C-alpha cells in the first residue's frame, strides 16, 4: 500500500523527541521549538490536519521503546493517524535499522505519510533515487553519531575515574 497525496486528508501526529532532559520541570526549549517549527511548516499543507502531538522529552533515539512513540503507533494502528511529522530524521530515531524499517517498510505498509521537514523528505512526493540513497545514509550518520557520543562519554568518565574524580550524581 502506497500513500497517495491527491485529495486525501492527512490526520497527522506530530512527533518530537529530545534525548536529554534539560533539567527544567517545564517542557524543554528544544521540544517547544520542534513543535513550533512543525506547526509553522504545516500551515502551508492544507491537506494535513494535526490530531495529536507526541513528546518524548528525555528519551534516547537509540531504540523505539519510548512512551510517546508507542502511543503514536497505537493511534496509527487504530486508524486515527495516517501521517507522522518530525523536525528531522534524528528526532525520529538514531537507530539506522529501526528508523529505516519504519520509514521504508512499516509506514508505507500502513499507508502512513512520513514527513521529515529539515531533511526535505515527504513520502507523499514519492521516492526518488536520491531519497533511496540519502535517507538510509542520514539514518546511518545519526546512528553513528549516537555510538560515537557514547564512546566519548565513557572515555571521559574513565579518565575521571583514574584521576580519582567524583563521577556520581551527588
């Protein structure tokens, strides 16, 4: 099943994510900015109406076992949502295999339009050769960034431990 844009109203779920909570009790600035960017973008898409907003603030993109993401997938399975809009592919997820599975297999099978604004990707516009190369490549870069950051953090913690520095929370 392929998504067809012509005269089909899209019931969109906005999905935003930030991997590290910024410590505020209120919503983080990054989350607010992501939502604002998406809503501004959707003003030019008359066929898209927002039906829900899902926020995973403080959750890593390494896996897709995130509460708001799972809620959104349930809305898709129930037929309430047929479009997912994210700021960019890295906000959707940083796991190359899983992100690719959703974008290239799961969403098309379920008839879900997927839009990644800053990556200039909209599945309703059909896939080009460039999309077939660039989307997996960007997902691979996002995955690598996550692994690289983890290695750097662990090495810094190891250096601090060896120097006898305190590395705990309190």
